[in-house]
C-alpha cells in the first residue's frame, strides 16, 4: 500500500475505512471494528471531545496523543 494512503487517513483526508486502510489498521493491531463516521457521530464521543478540546491545533495534537496513549488500555478492555 502506498505511504500516501496511510498519510491521507491519518490526516483526515480519507474519512472512511477503505479496504487498504483496514488492512493497515489490522497489521498495526489497531483493531477498529466500526466505521470512523459511526464513532464520530456518537454523541458521547462528541461531548467528550467538545469538553476536552480548546479549539486549537495544539489541542488536537494533545487529544490525539492522549487517545493514542489510552489505545492499549481500551483495546485490552474488550471482551475476548
């Protein structure tokens, strides 16, 4: 898969999980099983992000870092 495909997904230019992006996520053991659109349209996620984000690019970076840091905990909490 071309590097630019992953770059487009990570920067938000690809908003859906294409077959190529799903393969990369599975390879990286990220394990997204639902669509990004479904996740971001969930009111609980919207409220959480809205209360945490300060409206700046730095805030986006900090939120993304926090979510990435929590990812192993979240993935580990899934029922097996």
